C-alpha cells in the first residue's frame, strides 16, 4: 500500500484494547461481524441505510473490499464517497489489522482509484469532536448529498458511535429537524448508534451552534454583541458548496442583502430611500439598563418623517428605544436565517419596506460591538487615511466598499447638495458609532461633520484593492504538460544538497556584501543617528577537526 496518510506509532497499550474487542475475531470489524449481519445492504460489511442516502457501516479492510467486491456494490448503490471518522493507527490488532496507511485499507488504491471519493475526519473513539470539526464534516457531506443522485458511506470502527453522531448532525443541518428527531432516526435505522450520553448531548450542542450562526441582530439581553469579524465567522458556519464564492467568506451577507434591497428601491424612489436613511435616529450609546427602565410608548407611528434631518440626528434615547421596539419583531424574524429575509420583504408594502430596510441597515452597523472604522481616522491626514484603509482586514474593507457603493448609487442623480451632505453625515455616524448630543457640549457636532467629510472623500476617491489575477497560462501549462518534462526547481532545504556544496563556494562574499551595505547606510544616515557596528569573524573555519581535539578544547 502507498498512501500519503501516515500512521501514528502504534502504542503497546492498544494491544489490550484490541484483545477486549476480540482481536482478529473482532466483534465490530472482522469478517465474522460482517457475516453476522444477514440483512446487510452491502454483503461483506456490517451496514445499514440511515434514511435512503447515508450508509452507516463498520470499517472495511482491503481483503474484504476485494473478496466481496465492495466498490462494485458501492457503484450499484450510487455511493460516491466514503467518510472515515477514525484516526490513523487506531485499533491496530482488530480484524485484518492495519496497513501502511494507518487504516485497514489503502484509501488511494481501494477507493480513489475506483472513482470513489475518500475523506478522513477522525477523532478519538467514544468521545466527541470539536464543534468546528463536526461543522466541516457536515458541510462536505451535505454538499454531496444535495445532489439527488449521490449517496455516501460513513464508518468509524464499528459504525455506531462516531458514525451515528456525524449522521445525526448532518440530518440536523440539512433538514432543520430537532436533535431528538435526528437521534431517533439514526437509532431507528441503525440500532445501537450514538453510544454515550455525551454523544447525545453533543447533538443538542451542535444544534445550538448552528442556531447561533443564524443570528443576524444581537438583541439586547438575549445575545452577546459581536464584531463584524465574528458575524462573518458565524455566517460562514452555514455556507457550503455552491453558495460559496471568491469573497463569499469575507463579506457580510446581511449587509450585502440590505444594501442590494435599498438599491432596488432607489431605482424608482431614490429620494425616499435617502430620506428614510437620514430620518432614522442613531442608536443611543447609553447603558442597556437605562434603556430598559426608560422605555415609553411613542404616540407617533414607526414611519413618521422628522421635520428636519438635524432633529433626527439629535434624536433622544427614548425615541431610539421606541423605534427599537417597533423593529424588534422584524429582527427576531431576520434571526431565523436568510431564507426568511425575502419572505419578510414580500409581506411589506413598498413604502414600509423602504423605511424598515433603511432602519435595519443603520441599526445593524451601529449595533456591532466595534465600529467599522476607528474614530481616530477622522483626525488623520488624507494620506494616512488611505494607508489605513488599505491596511484594513478584508472583511472590514469589503463592508466599507459595499456601503460606499450604495452611497454612489443613491446619489448618482441627486443635485441637492444639502441632502447629500446629510446622507454622508448619517452614514458617517453609523460607520464610526457617533451620536450627536443635544447640547453639543462635547463637540460632537464637529466630529460628526469631519466624519461626514471623510465618508464623502472615500466615496469619491477610495477604491477597494482587487485581488491579484491568477496566472492562467502557468496554470494551464501545469495542468497539461507532462510533469516528467518540467525542469525540477532547486531546493536548498534538501539535506543532501546542503551537505554537498561545491568546493568553490565563496562563503565570504555574502558577508562582505553585508558589511559594504552597512557602510553605505551609515554614510546616508542623518546626523545624530547612532548605528551600532556589526562585528563579523571572517577567519576561515578548519575543514576538519577530530573529536579528540574538540574534547581537548572543551576541557580547556
């Protein structure tokens, strides 16, 4: 067997564990165990269909695969992938033992060469994996099962504990059923699965882990606030397969969704969208306890237009709280996941949708635990601002670029400079998490005005850096040329090459070049600059020194 999967050192203590299982006559993975399952859908393996798409089975061996033509049976049942949940070197003396791959079979020759995909996501027997690892397993398996023609086979050692656990989590992810229902289905179709109480508890924990990924708005007293990086990490838990793109993992889906909807609305009602954004009061930067104790019913409706944008930007905490109450049920619905976003819009009238989606966009930006841009950028020079913008994390840079794209679209045919100024002002408050205090005692008006100017400048001049294009010619050459004809690249990391340097190698040249460059740097250094000299010993090293002479020098 030749496999890139390397087996770990087999520990002597595993002998006792394998004897407990039965050794060559293992009760879980031997041929006897396979033949004891008289109604197995795959003769030669102890296996069961869990639903009609996933095969839970014991671990196979190369001998059983060949003797019972397992791969041919897989092809007849449309099984296109095998998921191995064991660790290389596990149960080395059970059944037919292990090969050089660390498994009882060779993944390359036994499966991959037969056009059956192979995946190894292993963790210790009778335990549970990290939630992130299980999410990776679920995503890969789901991307295959979404094709109605493909089925998968899953195995651990016996095909009960880890196998049942992974399949239950896949059912949760794909079908949105309850943890209890998922466990019931797995145990119904393969009795004895999900062997420990810890594994059953893990199914519930995985369900909570999934649900937290759907949270779009961190509601007060319910969810912990998050940064944009954390929001993107959460949304990426549920993204897989064809839903991913080049930058899908780095841009906020809710931000892109809300901006896209506002752009659609502005095609027919650009002025109304701008007015709705300006009219929405900023999120009050006061303690939540104060907000909870000061909630009052506002006699005016949610869609009320303020008489002046300046009045809106100076809205009180009670006004913000009232509107927050109006939006509460909508935010709860948004937290059900992206599938609910479009249905919510369809249930609204056009006018209400403009008002609500504008409020949701600003609320989402202002409810992040950290602003998209730090307020220190407001006082920076224009050159420093662009340097800082180009150094932003990609998730933040993409968010800013999406907001600026929306601004350019809204103001493309807007001649009213006052309206544009107020829009820049309101977006600046959301991006920097600023608010205007009624008495202006802290100079917030000046800061907000500077933020408005900065947003306007970014909208007109800053552009997101595009990723470097791929060298398609080189990729095509690597895919089509014969690898044997490609000239090998020299690798200084090979020990054999480092030991056999040619005798004419000039070791002094790089060091002398270093000293020359240092002298030039010292001459160019400004007055008053202190540069420490570098002392390098250029004495030739002896070509050979006996062990005896080395010991004598050490003794001296």
